[in-house]
């Protein structure tokens, strides 16, 4: 029986459209070019960082973020806030907890993401990031840590994410139940992969999770 539901962040809980649009503006390229290239990276199983290399060869992303912070210290820049939260997140979380399931957020995110999520006052039991753990998905240790903080056997945990490579496959190997949500480039494209259908339950949104995991 599933006792805890653990969620990825980007394109699972957070719509990253505004983030990538701000990046396009920062780099001086059309937003369509940035968003299209990200879709191309997803289709080709390449990391999203390759989009930067194509748009601005030789770009030092970390240095650019530091310069951006200096230029716009009070702006969101590459970060997110409440306005980026998908509308089905709060009701799904609340209903999952009402039905007795623990709700945890744990994804690949920088240090500031935890504070951003905490400011939203979401109905969750805990929030963790890869930055505080020093481990990133898809490393097996990340999922070992998920089970540790949930204080449950892996078989009692459902991991929800938008990527086959970072979420579905490593969660499966860890002994958890994976759910793939079809949103964002990686989610839509990944849902067509044979390994997604083989290992994961595929959903179009989070509103179906309560009935899927703990029927009323």
C-alpha cells in the first residue's frame, strides 16, 4: 500500500514557461527559439543545458547567472514563485493528505528553490532539494534518501515526475511506484516511450492521483 507521495518540482509542480522566457530575454534571443530548442533537447534525449550552448556558444551559465543577479537583484531571473505553480497542485496535495497519504516534495533544485516553495505554504509534510542533500537524480542515492526521509520502505512510496530518465526509471530501480505526468516537453515526449508505459502510470494531471493511489 502506498503511504507517501513524493513529487519532483520542475514541470511537475512548477510551470517553467516564464523562467525560460526570461532566459530568452536575457540572452537576446526570441522566446520561441529558446522554447523550441528545449523541446528539441527533450526529443533528442539531450540535457537542457545544451540549448544554451546552441544559442550562445561558449556561454558560462554560472557566470551569466551571477551577472544577471547583479543587474536585477530583486527580479525572479531563473527562479520561480507562486504564479508559476500549476493550478492542480494545491487541491491534489490537500486531497492526498485528507486521504491519509504523506506528501513530500523532493527534486533537483538549487538552494533558493526550497525557500520559494516554503513561501507558498503548500499542504505538504516536507520539502527537500538536491542542493541540500548534495545528490541529484537520477543517482540511486537520491532515491535512497527519499525513502530515508519518508521513513518508509520504497514499495510504500509513489514518486511523481515528468521525466522517464530522471524520475520513472530510477524510481522503478529503487523499488518505488513511479507516476509520469504529461506536461512540459520531457513529460509529453517521455509518455510515448515504451519504458514509460512499461514501468509507470501515466497521468495528464495531478487531480487523478488521489483516486489512483487511495480510492475514496
